[in-house]
C-alpha cells in the first residue's frame, strides 16, 4: 500500500458487511509507483508542485466524494421512507410466499433498483472521469462486464448473509446485534481468506511474474525480511487502468503480494524492491490481522448503535414506510442507511489507524533497504504519473485519506536514516 486509491460510490449490495469490508480493505489496501532516478543517491528529494491537471483532479475528486457520499445516503433513505421498499416486499411475497425465497426476490429487485440509481454516478466516476484525465485504458465493454459482475456478486453475497440479521431480529429483538456480531466476525475473516483466490481473479488474470530475475530478487528480499513462502503475482491491470499499484492481500494460505503489470512496466528493479519492502512490512507487522481485529470491534459498536438508532426511528415512520420492525425485509434500506451513517462517523479514526499502518510499513521498507532516495522518488512520480496531490487539506486527510500525504512521506524518506546516525532501527529484529 503506497498511495490512496480514488474513492468511488460503494456497490449497492454491500449491506451488512459495510464496516467489515472497510476495515478489511484498509488492512489489505493498495499502492502505486513509477520510474525514478537510480538508487543509492543520498541527496534529499524535493516535494514536487502539482501540475494544473493534478490540481483539477484533486479538486474535482473532492467534489465527487461529497456528491457520492450524499448520494449513498439519499438512495436508501428515498427507497425506505417513500414506502417503495415495502411495495417491493409485498410484490416479492405475492410471487413466492416462502420467507427465504421471497427475500431472494426482494434482494434481486432491490439490487437492480440500487444498481440503476447508482449507474450514472458510477459511470462518470469509474469510466468517464479516469478517461478524461488519461488514467484509464478500460474499454466500455470491460467496464460494463465488471459492473454487472459486481452486481451479481453483490446479490450472491447478500443472499448468503442478509437472512442472518433478519432471522436474529425475529428470534431475539433485544440481543440480535450481539448475535449478528458473532456471526459477522467469521464471515469477515472468510471474505479476507477467499477474496484473493475466488473473487479478484474474476475481474483480472493473476499469474506468476514474467520477469523471473526480478522475482528472484523479491523472494531474496522477502527471505531477509522474514517472510517465508509468500507468492508474488502479476495481474493484468493494464486492461483497466494506466495507474500503478501494488498491494498485499489474503491471510494464512491465501496471503500474496500482487503487482500490477503497469507497475512492472514503468519501474526499475530497485523501485520494485522498495515497494515490495513496504508490502512485506504490512505482512510482517500483521496489519491484515490487526485490521480485521479492529474491524470486528468497530462492527460490534456499529451494530449496537444501529440497534439503538433503528429502535428510535422505526416507531416514528411506520405509517409512511410500511415497515413494522427491523425483522421485516423491507427494513434493509434503513439498515444500510444507518450503517452508512455510523460508518461515516467512525471513518476518521479508522483512517487514522490506516495511516499509522502505512507509516509503519514505510519505516519497515526503509530499514530493510536503506534506500531513502528511491523511496522518495517513487512518491514524486505519483504526482507526475497518477496526478496525486502532494499536500491535501487537513479536512481531506481527516475524512478521506487512508495514507499519509505524499509530502509527509517524502519528508520521512529524506530524514529517516538511523543506520547513518548510529541509532537503533525499530524493526531490525525482524530481519534475517
């Protein structure tokens, strides 16, 4: 994870797992890099000024984030409070009286409705805007395929898990949130386990690195970092984007380091090693597991707050919404709305934890390679190649940033070298 990815509207069916997926993504995140001057130089690297295009990209991205956030609240609120969700429920019950099959019908109808409501904004943010800035190589057909695949996967995920809280509410109206949490934690771990091997390959091809010499260098670095038998994958993201990325994902037997082919085409071997050192830091420092543990605690708090909040809202809108209690499938948009609101409130501290993880991984990578100059110039290239903004405002950092700013990271690369000053290194005990 070396740099923030652009925020886009969340798919419609990430309902019950909203908080968990945020934390899982925070723990397995992403990074970008590009070509830079040769490694080994000790000269400080200057923080670059953003181009006019990068400044426009930053400002328009902030506007898009505000619009997307408000839209994410508006859609479930409109579906629920207008009574439309109750009408979908009634239609589903007329088609099939069996509770679970009627729930599936309701979920399919709601998923399609949500998909259509989000479609214009998703198309602009994920297709038109990246193309306008030269950051995307994706064809319209590939975008449509990915969007429809996300819709199908979202429906399958909802069909597998949404019945759990509904049934728990019916069986235990006062303690459902606690029992739902017990069920959600293993689901969250299961998602982190299977996503790298079952979900991600549905969108792009993952294979071994083509540059075997570079792979050997990475594996040698991994051995020195105390990372054993970690798979390194090359993914053909060039069919989707011109941007650069690398990340660590998975847990247990599915742990892997993933390099986008765009990154491998643009970077020198020294830069790839620096990025890998950063990613190995995430693995060695157990950031994925720490993120999952923190995510489970956040989910517990979120579910309890949801129970309290919905218990206050529902009695005041029964007539307009047509929903009697949370156990009603028609209450799902309200559940999404409340969870989204709580997630928004809890997001700043979660992002602060993510930024701390990223800073730790930066430190780990520098101590492993002692290559401050290459690390700093990697971040410089984000500004040039990926239109990253080096000094975002404090508000943007608080509400949106899962990584420290590029300016902060370059300054850290320039100044952190305890091995030159005779000071102890924080993570040297991990190295072999």
